[in-house]
């Protein structure tokens, strides 16, 4: 390991020099390269026969284009913008985003404990270092008792085998390549992208270093050092409590931690109880949310059963958890000692340094807490929280504890998602005291203490005197719903548009962060698809959103697309409905929120049918279904909002969830979809006809299987057609399996559900000319608008009453329509003729319909370089003609047709020069476009 770290240390000066040479003052170097290229082109104009001048121009053009690409990549990396792809000349946007990020994250002042505001950077750094030393360097409380009683479950033999399996070189490589490229580096300064790009050179030393740890259980201080970056929790942070510490670990350590996580994951699935929904395979955050919604339904009623819920906040949970408690828990679940020792080394030899505005302050070793940013930390923390579950089980077994309404059948006392904790009991002082006692015991062992000021108490079905008595006995203030829980509103009635205002505010706030004036339409479209749409995904996968909310969100997205951050609703060029089709159907690939919301919530049905062990699904089966088929039960008179919507969603998907029969014991004979073609017997026969067979209403398919063969009731002639339609045999040694018919694999996906639910339009061959690999997004977007006649040409402005004179700005002879501007105008025709001749391609000047038909017929082959260039010429010509028209209208700037054609040529040239092609580029194309003759790509 020392060999690798010493080499990396020696490499740093050379990398700094490389950085200075290639990225220092890169913007001015781009300008210098452009000037040199312009001079070379001027030289060719003066000496058109000079081969030397042509070769020099090609070299300078390639250098300039590569510098442009490097500049864009450099600012993209520093701005941390992940959603926007390179290649659309978004350098200005990336640069402005970088400046905005620096302003937002830099710390220029801090308030100390006495209320004094400090501005000196060194004093701020010293104060931050002292603060975290006080937080992280507190001794762990000793563990004086055996924890087997609170961790009764131990890991399986299969999990032990995984934990004890040797580490292979493939495991090490997979761990490294699973780390995202752009994650912040640790104190050594190397991110994962560096190691991946240099893997062929560095893999021997890297794998040897990892193996050294697993052989000798030793981590040098430089490897386990951690740089703490402070991320503001709120808009205007004032003190250190307003910042969230994020630990940036070295990549070498992250690989070790990821390998340990692989061994630990299977073990945790054996021992973590169902109350924990985080970081255990097969569990979902929606389990905790949906069950909490069910339990707190109608909490606003005073005449309902006496109920109590506690929302508990743990003070700085990750930073204060006892390492001794974690290690004792690992021993208690019977984890192999070798694995425990590896984990112990990772979490007990941590050294921290605090990053303030790029400067490092302090260097100290912690004695408690686990790092936010360490791949191991979430799994170790849920193990610690499982200790609380054990303590509660012990405490309630020897007390007068009464369960919360509808919780006793499934023994629910609390729900966790990592450190988010909800506790439930009957609304009486004895039961609540039991939960408080459990928390106190847990605090004494784990070092995790509750923050009473941030905790909240919710009561239902009791009088005001008892309410006051309960609140006073535990020191937690009573509050009312709705409240924010795991990022969404926790409600006792129905979800309203008002409840969803935080979601819309978050979308608007994200829009306001972007300097969208630097973004093209295509850039804003990518922002909508990659960032803004994803903001609502979390809510939409849990709830059916109110129609008013969906309508307003789509209105916000449409306003942002067409007007930027002003969010004005005027000026939409294309209706939102038309945009929300796939590109192959003439849209822009944005999804309608209502349909996507419906598709996403169908996942709850899939979980109910296929996973009956999760905390929410097991509760639903025990309390609401009670042995009945999900497809059978009617909608109750007063269900929770979420359960009502799930039951209503059955109408969208009947027949899409079917059963493959095994032994038939899990499938309802009359009500489930198990017959061929996804049919049910109850759909074609009345229940009294079915039960006349002698089989009850709740009969299972196993009732008509004997010794692995079908045995149908003989006296039911009315069902003979259905029995005869069964063309498969049962599998008595297999369980029944639910199948999603929307996927060949039979596994549910939201995308496949969306495909089944969405509206469709006929395929539109225009997408072959617009959205091909290597297209320039901003140009393709304008071509898309032009092909539909939606640009604001003069004739459209005249029809809208905005202007009176609709003459073409390019020629002044005819009315400016889409057809005239791009194909019929003498200036446009001259541009097309010049570009066609110089590029050795042919685009006819004709109507849009004929042009698109020509293009899809003659230039649609994906892998043909000449076809790719022709499509680039089309989009560049339309884009630059439109740009020229706007410069003449708004800036009174004019170019000749020859210069416009040259601009088209150079933009296409720039794009193909920076693209990668398979094999050798034909010499004729290299000569036409001035590409270096020796260019080969893998």
C-alpha cells in the first residue's frame, strides 16, 4: 500500500504542471487559438493554391476545436453539472454555474457561540476545526453488558460464506468502477475517474494495495484521512450548526469500504427487523411512508381510538454514534471476527481535516461517529438502530404496554428509515413511558440522544387533560398534522394541492438557481428531462398527486422551456401535449406527469403481490386484506387517501398482473388473474354459480389440484369451457409466481407501465433527421420547431397583430413564411447552393414535406458518415439562417450569403472534427472538410 501512495504523492507535482500547461487561462488560450485559425483562413484566401497554408489551417482548426472541447469539459467538471451533456457549446452556462456554486458554498462569515460574527478566514477555519474536534473526539460510553439479548438474530451460514469469501481482482475492479467519476476526491486529490482512465497502468499497484489491507488489516493514516466539506442546510447559514458535514474519503479507502459493504449486506438482511426500511435489499422508503399514513389516518378525529405517535429526532446521529456499540453489535450478530476487525480498522483510525473555501484546517483523529460519505456508514448505522428495536421488544415484554390501534397483529411499535424514527403506541401514560424508557436505555448504550426541541407528539381520540399530561411527562410538544416526514407530507385526510406546494416551490427554487439566460431551448429541455422532472419523481412514486398539482407543475415546466427563469406563460411555441410524446412520434421525449404518476404508483401493487414480508405489505395483508384477494375487495367507506388511490388504480391495470401457477396455494381461484390470456372466473360467472361447485368464495387454485394434477369439480357444466381452456400443468414443487405482462422478463418496471398507459401517435420519420447520434441539440431543436412551422416568422407575427409589415428581412421581396425564409428566398437558395457545392451533398430547395421525405429517403443510414454530415448540414443551415434573420431584425447586423454558407460549413466541420468514428474516415471527406488525413478512431 505504501508503494501506491508514495507513487501518487510523487505524481502530484507533474499533474500540477500538466494542469498549468493545459487548463491555466484556458479561456484566453481559446481566444488566441481562434485568432490564429482566422489568420490561417485569411492566408488561404490570399494564397488558395498553397498546400502548406491548407495543412497549417487544418492543424490550427483542429487545435482550436480541441481547446473549445477542453474548455467546455473543464468548466463542466468544476461546475458539477451532471445533467447536461458536452457538445452543445454550453461553456458560458458552465462557467456561470461554477461562479454561482462558489458563491453559495464559500463561507465568508460565521457566528460563534457568543454571537460574535467572524470574518477572518483563518479564525473561521480554527473555529470549525475546534467545533468538530469537540463533536467527534468524545470518548465512547463503555459497553458493560452482553448485547445478544437485544440482537437475538444471528447471520445465516450462507451470509457467513459470503463474508469469508476471498477478495478477487475482479471484485476490486468492480468496486472501483462503481464509484461515480465526478465524486469529490479525498485529501489525496485523486478522484475515481483518474484511476479508471489509468487502470491499465495502475491496476497492479492498486490491487496490491487493496490486498495489503485485507492481508495485514492495516490502513496508513494518509489512506484513511478524510476531508470534511461543509454544505449549507439553508439559504442563509449563520453558524456551524447550519452546515452539513460531508466526508470526502480517498478512492483507495472507498474501494475497501465497498468491498466490505458487499460482505456486510447479506448479513444485515438476516438480522435487521422489518421496522427498518433503509439499506436492506428488497425494502423501500415507501414502506415506511405508506404504513405511517395508514396508522395516522383520521388523527384529526377526537372520537377515534386513543392513539399516540412520536416523531423522534436524533441529535447529529451519524456524528455521535458510539463505535464501541457498533462493534459490540457486530459481535452479537455473530459476524466473522476477521470481517469485524477489518471494519474496526476502517472506523477507528479516521483522521479529519476541515475544508474551508479550499483551505484545510486542523488534523485530528476521531473517537466516535461514522462518516457521512463513507460507503460503510449507512449499513453500520442501521445495525445500531436495530439495537433500539431489541430494547423496545425487551421493555414492552415486562410492562403494561398497549399497542397502537391496528398494530398488535404485526407487533409494530416503531418505523425507521436510517435515523428517521416514528414510534407508535396507545395514548396512555404507561405505554408512552415504556417508549421513552427504551429511548433512554438506547441513548446510554449507543451515544445517540434525542433532540427534544425537534421531536413532535401526535395524539388522537383523547381529551385535552390527558393530552397535556402525556406531553408534560415526556417533555415533547404536541403538534398537528400535516408534517413533513421523509420528504413528503404526512397527512390524516386526503392529499390536497396545498399539501403539495413545497414540491412546486422546490421546482421553482431549482429553476431560479440556474443561469438559464446562458441556456438554449435544447439546454432547458435537457434540464427539464434530467433535473426538474426528477424532483417530482419521489412524490409521484408514493402518491397519486392532485390534478391541480400536476397541471401547475407542467405549467411551470412549459413556462421554463419557452421563457426561462421569468416563468411567463406567454409565448409557448408548441403545446405541452405535443411535446410530451417520444421523439419517434414527433415529440421531445418529455413524459406527461399524470400518466407517469399512474405508472409509478402501480409499483405498490407489484410489491403487495410479490413481497409479503415488508412491513407495509405484511400489515396490508394482515389488517386490510385478511386473506382476501387484492382484486376482490371493494373500496371501504373511509379508507386512507393512499389506500383508496391504490385500490382505484386497479382499473388501469386489470389483466396486466397475472399468476404463473405452481402449487396453487397462494392464488385465489375465483378472483385472481391466472387463467390463460389473463382472465378471471369471477368476470364471467356470478359468485353463486362458482360456489355451487362446492368450493368456497375464498377457494385457492390448490383446491382443484390433486397429486400434481388438475381435478375439476364434475358437476359444474357451466365452467367446462373455462376448465378446458387451461393448457398448462401445475408445478406442485414450486410456489405461485406473479408476472407483469408488460415486460418479457415478467418483472415490473415503471417504464413498461408507462408504455402501456400512455397515448400514442403514428411514428414520425422526422426523428431520423433530428435526433441522431452526434446531432447538435440547439440546432436540432430549431429544426424541429421550423418543421412544424412554429418559429415566429413575420407572417405569424402579422397574423397575431404584432406587426403590420411581413416582408422577408433577407430579401425584402416576399412575405416571410417558413417556406420562403428557409428555401424560397434568393439569399437562402444561394446559401443552400453554396453549402451543397462545397460539402458535395444535395439538399433540394422545396417544401418542408418534400424536404423531409427526401432526407429520410436519402440520408437516414445511421452509420454512414456522409449521411451523418448531410443531417448536420440540414440542421446547421436552418439554424444559422434563422440566427441570421434574428441578427438582422434585432441587431441590424448583416452577412452576405457566402459568409452565411461559410458559417454553416465551419459549424459542421467543428462538430465532425470533435466526433469519434469507427475506422478510418474516407479521404474524400477529409479533403472536403479539412480533417487531418491520419485521423483514426477505435
